[in-house]
């Protein structure tokens, strides 16, 4: 795992703003997997509760491997300038039980070696 981005983390560049504006930090996060495109694909393919989608809105948990979906037309330089790595996965948590989601994400991470 190369990193996790979420406004609730003190390491997020807009954490202070999020704390001032939000009571709950929200269910969307981004993480960067070591292993590039292959790791991103393996993560998405290994999850069974989270569904692959390019739109992150809905009652179910959705995952998006940005480098092969929403940002597929960008060059490696444009991806880097946008803060999108080859292993970047975006998550929008849905209404499923947290224990089920954690098990699903562990399965996905195990498939990537992260």
C-alpha cells in the first residue's frame, strides 16, 4: 500500500477544512496500491461485495480503478500531474455492514500482495 487519501486523515491536504465543515468525514476514500495497473485490476476483480463502477453514487459499495476506467485516456505524465497512480482505487462505501466490507477489502488487498 503506497498511501490512503481521506479528508478524515490528518495527512490529507484539506483535513483542517474538512474538520471545520463536516461532522462526519464521509464514506469516500482513495488508496494507492503498490504494483500498478495489475494490482488495481486484481483488487477490483477480487472483491465480491464492492462492485466495479465509474460513477461513485448509489446505495451499494462501489470501487473504481481509475487508470483503466475514468482516466484511461491520460498519459502517464497526465496521471501523475492529476495525482492518479497506476494502482489508484477510489471507493464509495455503501450500506453494507462494515465487517462484510472489511473482509471484502482484505480479500482484494490479499489478491494484490498489498
